[in-house]
């Protein structure tokens, strides 16, 4: 990460809807949601692997996968799986849903 990227990252802020606090999320669910929201930015969607989310959220990959399922079930995020024509590679797009 360059100094300019670090500076831009410090200036960016995310908004967490108040309703998130009423949902009684576990600490790992809240952390994961917040991190996805941070990555998604104003676009509201991102492409990021579970291993990258795990590393940057200080969680195991299994925990990220479990908590991501919970966030989908609670309609906080939506995942869209795109398969490449070669069928060897797939991309998961994560969308933040409005509460």
C-alpha cells in the first residue's frame, strides 16, 4: 500500500445503519459486516475472497464463511457467484443490502 493509498484510506469513512445495532449481531458478524462495508465503499459491492476477509478481519476462514452465511440469511449482504467459462475459476461478488 502506497502512502497515497494510506492517506486516502484514512479519509474514507463508512456509515453503519442504526438498525444494525438493533439486530444483536455477534462481534464476528459485526466485524465482518463492517469490513465488507468498508471494502464495498460507495459502490455497495465488492469482490473479495474469504481468505482475504479472514486475514483482514482477524478471523479464521471457516469463521468468515459461517458468518457470511448468517449475514446472507439476515439479509445484510447478498452473494452472487460468477463462473468463468473455463469452469475452473469463480468469482463471488458481495453486495451490501440496505437495512
